[in-house]
C-alpha cells in the first residue's frame, strides 16, 4: 500500500513500543526470554509494528532486537537509533533478519532540546536529518523518522524538517509529545497544520507518540487520528518513561466501542488484551492499578447492590463492552457490604445452595454483618456462613 492509500483509508496502524519505550520505565527491564514471549503475543494479536529495542544501547538490546526480528511472523520489527551512522548501522545489523524490517531514527527538534541537549544549531539538525534518513534508506525501504519533543518545536521549523525527512526518504513521520505536554486540540491542530503546509506530506504516513504526564496520552492520540494520523505508538498497560505512554488497550477499545464517533479500524484482536496485560505486568514487575481502564482487576467488577441488580438483569446497564471482548471469562460480582439480596441469591445459587425464605433472610443479614467487619468476603466465607446457618436450623 502507498502512503497515500494508507492516509485515505480508515485503518490505523498500531505500533507497539512496550519493548523499547516501555522498558525504559525505571525498573521495568526484561530478559531476552521475557521479551520474546511478549513479542509473540504482540505478533499473534495483530500488532502492525513492534519496536523491539534500541540496538546501540547495549548488547542485550541488540540481541533482543535481532531475536525478535527473526521470530516475528506477521509484524514489522523496528529498532530505534539516533541520527548517527554508527547507530543506524548497528540497528540494521539486528533488523536485517526480519521479514519486514523498519529503521526508526530520531533527533530532538525543539529549541530547548537542540540548544541544551544536542548543543547543535538548527541548520546542523536539518543536515543531520537529511544524512541519517538517507543513510537508513540505503539499507531499508521502511524508514520512520521522529522529531523528538515535536510538540514543543517551533511550527515553521517543524514543517521544514518534516519536508526534509520525507525528501530524504522517510516513509513514516512521527511527531511525539515526548514530555506529555500537549492537549487534544493542540495536537490535532499541529498535525493538520503540518499536513497542510508540507508540500510532500502525502508521501508519508503520520504517526502519534504520546506520553502520559498529564493523563492525556490516549485522548491526544485519538485527536491525532482525527487530524489524519494513521499510526499510533503505544504500549501494553501504558508502560513507559515517567507516567508512561498511551495505553494500547485503551486506544483499541475506544476505537471499537465508540466506532460510531470515531470510525477507524485497527488490526488488533482485542481478545488478547487481558493476556498481554497480565504477561507485561508479570515480566516488567509493574502491577496494573485496580481501576485501570480495560485491564484493571476492577474494570469488570461490581459491588454495589444497585449495580449488581442491574447487571443480573442486563449487563449493558453497567458495562459498555463485554468482558469476553477483552479476553476475560465473565464480569465479577464482588460480594461486599454494598451487595444486595439479588446478587447474594445468585451467589448462593452458584455455590450450590437453595435456601428457604427464612434461612435466606437470616443468612443475608449475617452476610451483611460480616461484610461490615471484613473488607473482602470470599466464597469460602459465604459457604461457612450458610453451612452454619443450615446447621442451626
Ligand atoms: O518520546 C519520544 O520522543 C520517543 C522518541 C524517541 C520516539 O520515544
Ligand atoms: Zn517516547
């Protein structure tokens, strides 16, 4: 497909960077075997591009990119490199084994980053972009270029460097919100402006890469899609530097559940989301917060009596997607002090009890007393309570 065809379609590519930006999260490093396990799930679930690491960063990263590259059946495999020939050569050494390789090269472009971090003049940055992208294209047809700190880059300069990168052969242009600073309207306007003003913009696919410092990473990514972006960079569980990256599970399910409002498709089989989340949590050692959208322990759990009653009548009363659609078996009606008679009766049925009216009333009132004293009421607690009630009768 040409970039123009991709831009004209409603298909949004999912670029997963759990193994690169996700792993940059302090304390989240993974072994080679763990990375391969994660990569296999990403490949199976339909991720379009897997960023497997930063090959120049260490021998371990190099090896991980090379082994992921060899293993992937469907996904394109990307490796990150700075705007330097040594980085790009090393990345290619690891990526050349892939069925579908991508070199991803980046350089900072905001005034602050150019002056303080790179200590380079803007003109030298333009030259480095041209040289690095041209060098990468000698190896590989699929080259992504990123403007690090893109959202704090001066607009005229941003247009100029995007044009330069495309002229040098970049096929994907990523404009990251590196520090999680932008807002949905601002990010939308930025992509609109760049796509309108850059004369060769239709020769590339645009990409969003959002960090979550203000909790806006997913909203910003979705706004970018409305502005014509056709690749979203994200991670499982939103793992990533500082407050993390845009969470893949939220993007995929937002586009699916609200397809009426955002008519775009991804290639992700959403029934893999829970599995992928559990695996990444386990190998990174980062627990998933209980109330995390889509994959948190409580995302499909209900305790209040009113909600449980509604759920037992029709799950759509309090659930906007089915647990099965994200790979969970069923919703969880948690028994606690807010639970009502309806849920308690269903729980007894599940546990194999059929109590008469009086015994039921007595058991229910003892259950409520217990729930007031005990934070978590487990099935065993209910079994013990009901058995005791039956023995007394
Ligand atoms: O956040 C960022 O700017 C990045 C780039 C290196 C793509 O991760
Ligand atoms: Zn990033």
